[in-house]
C-alpha cells in the first residue's frame, strides 16, 4: 500500500449512480476501505462525510464526522458504518447541501431532522443504532443516499433549488 489518499470521483462517474452492494464488515478489504474513507475525509476541507461510491467503490460503507461543523447539535464523533439503513425518520425540513462529488453546485434538500440509523461497524461487525438530529442526521441521510446510488441533486425539488457554489472550502 502506497499510503496515498484515494481521490474522490465526480459526477457523472458510474459508481455514484448505482446502488452499492452490502458488505461483510469484518472483511479485510472493508476494514481498509473504512480507513481510506476516513483518510480522504480528513484531507478534504469542509468534508463531513464520505461514502465508498465517492471513491469509485460500489458498496454500502461511509464515514461521518460533523465535530467541526457550526450547525452540529448532536455528534457521535468520527465513525464508519457498513450496510446502514434508516429505521425511523421525522421532523422533515429543507436545508442546503453540497457534495465533494458535485463540487460546483449546492441544493436545497428536504430531509428528516431526526433519524434512527442502524449499521455495522467495520472490523467487529457489531450492529449499532444511532439516534441523532439536525446536521448529523442530514449528513447520515446524504451518505446513505450515496450508498443507494443517489446524489443530493436527485432529491432537490427542481432546477430552482440548485445553486452555483459560492464558497469553496
């Protein structure tokens, strides 16, 4: 392994539009992928989450870390989940989103303000449940969408809800 951080692919890369496969969270390649996701997320300014399809890998694995974001209320720190799914969702609201794979645009997306998510931890395979709200809930839904082959652009109400990015972090 060269130690190089994997690059983020950009739309219209095919891995971004295809549903990801479930994984064995204990498989060595999944543990390595989890490390790659965290490493890439850490070197990407303003990044609060990254999914395997954004590295060109069509599986259901993503990392999240909203500790540094000003809109964060509830925060579970830095973590990686495999095969995650939303169990409960409520308190829907519209909010602006961006994405490393769509660097020139942002958009208004309606998402749940409170979610219960279940997933498996890479390495141990332990099943965990996270209940969160506000910005972390939005980040989790965004990454779970990536694992399902969806971009935030697939969730906007229409062209009127898409904007040119004004600030590059």
